[in-house]
C-alpha cells in the first residue's frame, strides 16, 4: 500500500536555527553547531514558519513512510545536543587488580590512559572521540564523565565498535531497523511481573503477518533485571504533586504507589529515562519519577527510595531483531518463534494446529494471542518452541501446521538464554 502524502511536524525551540540544503541538516544552538548528511534518505522538507518544519514523503510505501519518524528523531537529537548536550557516566570496576585511569593529551587530542588492567604492565590508550569531553568525576570515585553535543559521539566513546541510536518508542526501533540504518534493534517483549509487552506483540503482528513488510527476523533474546527507584529533586516530599514513569511501571510498583498520597497524579512517559529527564528539569519541587539508578546518576537525581518494585526478581525479556544471525551458538539450546492465524473458527481448530507439534515431538514453551486486526473478534497466535527451524522435527511440524493454518510466519530461531 502507498500513501499519497505523509508528513511529520518538527518544532524548533527558541534559540535554535535549523538550516537544510540538499538534505544536509545544520543545527545551531547555544552549545554549538551540528551537521548531518541525510541525502541517503528520500524525504522532503517544507518550512512552515520560523519555528517549525514539515518532513514529507510523497507516494511512499511503509518503508519510506517509516523514514519520516527516523529523520525527525535524528534532527530532534541534534537540537537536544546544541541546547542541553549529552552526558554519560562510566564507572570502572575491578576485583583483584586496582585499575588506574587518567586523562592525558597526545598530539593535541585528549586520551584516556588505563594502567594495571588485569595486572598487565602495558598502558592502554583510548582516544576521546571528536566532539566529546572526558573528565574525572568530582563526586564519585572511579568514575569518568563523558559529555558532548552529539548523542552518537558520546555513546560511540563507550561503544567504539558501533553506533547507538536511542529511539523514542518501540515502533521507532522497527522503523530504523527496516530502513537499514542500524544492524540490530533490541525491543522489550515480556516482563516477569506484567507479562506481554503488547506494543511489541502488535508490531510483530503488523510487520510480519499483516503488511508482510519485515525483511528482518528475531535473532536473539536478552534478560535484564529491572529495579525501579523513586527519584526527585524536591526538598520537601510533601510538596510532590506528580509522579512520571512508563505505563508498565505502575503495575510493577503497586505496593509502593499505595503508600503515596492519593492526590498525587501519575503521568505516563515514553520511557523511564524520559521520566527522569522531566524530574531533572523540575524547578518547582513538585515532581518525582520512578526510574533506574542509571537515570538517577545521569540526571543527578537523589534516590528517595530504592528498589520500589513489588517483585525483587523483576526481569524483562528483550528480543534482538536483525537481518543477520548473531555469532554462531555455543549451545544446542535453541528457540523458534512463530506467528499464525487459524483457517476457520471450527471447534478444535487451534488444537489441530498444536497437535502438529506434539506429533513431531516438538515441545512448545509459550503461547499467546492478540487481536488479528484482520477481522472482528479473530486472533493471531504467537508460539515458541524448543529447537531450530533447521531441525528436521521442527521443520516437519511447521510444514504440517502451515498446511492447516490460515497463515503461518516464522519470526526466527535463536539461542535460548538461561532463565
């Protein structure tokens, strides 16, 4: 399907100028100037007024329309860079061999010198990326603070072998991967307390089953322990009137939230990091947030109460999406993820599909459903099974199931991580 015209509106704050010529973006603000070449992305720009710009795609398919949000995010990051800047804190941790980290200058360029790494006599030297400033923390022992106007440059200093593109939503992660602007995207899939992350389930349904536009696949999984903290700059906690956080957090911290005054409002944000940013900018002393310790450190927010989650083993499972498989597995433990629709609503239709896996000795580890968006009150089913799609048993089971399903799509096979 193609859209005649699709557009995104970008607001430009006071004190910032955005110049665009032949898709080369130049953003100027109080902290300096950033330039990015977007000639490889087929979008158009239209000036609305001095404070807003339209980003447009004419007669674009889903892939080209997705580029709109990507371009908007990239320019928004540049605006943040020239107005607020970015800061990352890196702490060096050691067990037996104390690491010595110093800052120096070589040939006019700032470098980080690392000594006694694993007891080695060699001094390791890491160049500080252009546009990034490194300094020793004055408040925390063994901590390096990296600041810069470009989020990419600041993150690349921490991850020198790759670029990091933080996105404002799960949907944006799918878009930027589809446009091949990144090699992999990592998205939350389920939580040990809340269950499904329905936004991700619905996006998998839309990309793989409805639009059939996905050229990537599920190539891995990761598990991350989630600990929430109550943060605020307020000096008088009784003055707090509003708490910000991601919608998933509210049901993960019900007991703690129950101890707060009922008059306190809860406002959803796109991420817990965004909630911390809002609390950091508060000057009224009336705002708090629930976020991670990393966000507390980054935004220098006092932790009023740590680990406010109901379940101390609270864990989120993430899926890794990509065009290429990750490094070859060192284990035989694999999972395969599939999405399918039923061919009819006859009694036993779902049972017949599941029987295909039992008949071939394939163990199913999970089954979930979501509204299909193909017909009212019809559903799509997500199942995971042990084994790889290359295994003969899994292959035969999938072939048998596909023959009686309305539609069946394999999302991917990947290494099973320890639970």
